[in-house]
C-alpha cells in the first residue's frame, strides 16, 4: 500500500525535475544571453564596405566580416581583406577570445587570445541594442545583428 501511494509522488517529482531541466536556465548571465548572437559587419569608420584602409602592407579593402558572441563570454570574429592592385589574394583575419560587459552603459571589453595583425591585447568596444563596435585594424568596425 505504501508503494502505491509513493509512485504518484515520484512521478510528479520526475515531471517537475524535467520541467526545470528543460527551462533553459543554464546559469548564463542574462546580459551575456542578450548580447549573444551572430553579427555582420555593416560599417568601417562609418562607411559601408568595401572600405580602403592604409596598413603597413599597403592599401587594403575591408570587404566583409562576421562576429559571434557566445553566452559564456567567448567571441569569434572574421574580417575579409582584399589588397589593392592584386598584390596578394584576399585574406581572412580570424580573431577569437573573450568579452566582458561592464555595467549597463554598453561598455564591452574584448580580449584577443592570439594577437594578430591589427588585433591584439584588450580592446575597448561598445555594445548597444543589436550593434557592436570594435576598434581594430586602425578603424572602428561596426557589426549589427540581422
């Protein structure tokens, strides 16, 4: 008799634990959850790509780019560069690392794992509603969520 009464309690406990497990609360900070997503390069120094930039290697055109912010504070970014006068084939600058959000004013710090040409150390970036601006390659790169 005692077993028959405890079966519904166990079934209800299992059902509730499944609801909690499936609720999507993985412990991620709500600010990171809001920031997380796929972003597309829309502007370089307030102009739409392609945009020419002077680099130590000569003139390069930033033609496109993407950035992915993850809920756990990691990021990945890819910027396509085409060099003027066909001196070299197009190349992708790939950067990854971690980002941190400061307060509610949109300040974001981007820390690059492996320093690359035009991207190294800690970068002071900004994040607003569906837009992120990152200083890199001697320019301001603005990304937007589609």
